[in-house]
């Protein structure tokens, strides 16, 4: 099934968000840091778009989200860790390439 460019960017962004949380201390970070990190990976989303993707990931039970003032804090779940590592797949999240 062909995907639009935007679909591919969103699927990539979701995987990057999961991997960033996997690498962060305590498996948690805030939307401001995640937004800057996405830019570093060449994926430019608005803060609203980052929050929307974190909400989508929460609906899939890959992260939990909590609002702290104007910032969204996301924490990786065990299921999210499996997806980030390529041990599980979720439609809508790019599957990671083999590492090596």
C-alpha cells in the first residue's frame, strides 16, 4: 500500500520518539526536548504535532503522557520499548532497521 510523504514522515517521527525515550534517563522526556531532538534527526514538526504524536503513541499504549504546566511529559512503556527495539510492530510506527 503506497504511503504519502507525510505518512512516511509521521511513521519515522513516531519511531524516533520511542527511541529517544528509550535512550533517555528514566525513559522519560518532555515535548520541548523531544521536539528539538526530532529536528536534529531531520524531522521538523511543530510542537502541536509532537504533542499529537505523543497522544497517538499513548493511545497505542507505547507511552504514557502527563501535562505539566504547558509541557507534555512522555514516558516509555514496556510495549513501547519492544516496538523501539523492533521486537514488536504497531501499524503506524516505522519498523526499525536491523542494528549492526
